[in-house]
C-alpha cells in the first residue's frame, strides 16, 4: 500500500511494503526487498526477515554453497547461530548482535550451515539478511569477508530509546563496519508510547517493523511491514506497542539488474555469471566443496 492508500496524502511515507513469504528450503522468510514498486532503498536491494523458526534436534537450516557477484551481503541475528564458510577461506560463526559482511565483488561462493556442536539440541533461528549493491566502480573488486563482534558495534540512547548503529553514522555514533557508499543500518527497541526522531541527512531511508506496531508521523505501520520515506525527508516514529525496528538507507543508486543471487549494473555481467556457475568456473568453498545449489532454470 502507499501512503495515499492509507489516507495520508501529505505523509512523508512514499510506500508501505508488505511482507511476502518465500520458502528457502526447510524454513520460510518474509521478503520486503526487492519489491515491484520499489526495488532499492539507498544501496539496499534485498531484505529478508528470517524466522522466528524453531528446529528440532537434528533438523535445521543448511544453505548449500551458492555464488554472488557485484554485491555485499549482511547477516544479523536476533537468535540462533549460523556457520559461514566461503571461497576466500573464511570460517566464522555468527551469533546474535554480530555482523557478517561478505563482499562478493567479482565473485564469491559461500554456504550457511548449522553449527555442528549444537545440531543435537533444539534451536531457534531469527534474524535479518540483507544485500547491498556495490558502487559501479567497486563491483569487480576482490572478494573479502568481514566479521564484526557485537561489542564493537556502537550503542546509544536517544530520548531513552536504546539504539544500535550497525553500519554508517546516525544518532551521534559511527559504526566501524566497512561501507562502500553512504550507507545506514540501525536498530532500536521501543516500549509502547516512546518516540524516536529518525536520522536527518539520509538520501533514501526506510523503517522495517520487526516486532510490534508503530506509526511514522501518525501513519500506522504494522508488524513485518516496511515504510519507505519520501526522498530526503525524515519523520518521528512512535511505538503503538512495544516494538523493534530496523532503519536502512543511504545514497540512492542507479537501477541494478537482479537474477537469483547475482546483481549488477550490467545485464551482460549477470549472463556471464550464470554461464560461469553452470560451467563450474566459480571457486570452491574449502571444507564444503561437494554440494552446491544449481542455477535455476
């Protein structure tokens, strides 16, 4: 729905994006981006909310090796753990509050598996997975992986609202997480009735309601929905109930082409990546080089 659909024709909200269920094999996610009427917010081109999903002992999420190009992936967990391996040799377990930043550049392959030590226990998975487009000048850089522990991500309070800034600069603090263009990713937890002024000076910005219900300048935004603000504007957010939100944004980018796990400013580059994956020309993941996800036909 748009702000006009909600009756708020003078609203700072440009669009409210509803969640769409996507089956990732073994569990479902809520997908917000890309959306038919709005594919990107700043550099962010993909936004999935995973869970909450409970796994019985022996079951779980095992995403086999698959490729990416010309983007960076960001994984952030509220609950659970994921074992990451990739073709540059990285091995890292992400736990709640940490950030995994995987920069695909000219091409990377990775897997996301259950942590073997906890496989025989009941487990819960809950978190966000996002992709951001790299600037055209950086699309073909060498792939690299960064892991940031929770302790290095800055926390602050704004009018008694606890806020964490995972990427970029906002609310008077700056994250150490690597960025390639002006980028914002933050989260906040509000109790019912609390307000939060959203950051100023952000070219494109959106608020995702991960839990609860909020209003943005008086326009209700339901749980699991994303409110995309009009370009260059800001707003005051009010928690209708206890709520958890994510704020994403940054400098607007030219349209990107997207197919499966590939995004690029050049459609011919995606065709090349498709051919390379089908022919087995991408690098292997050390320690996880038997299985792989085939190219969708």
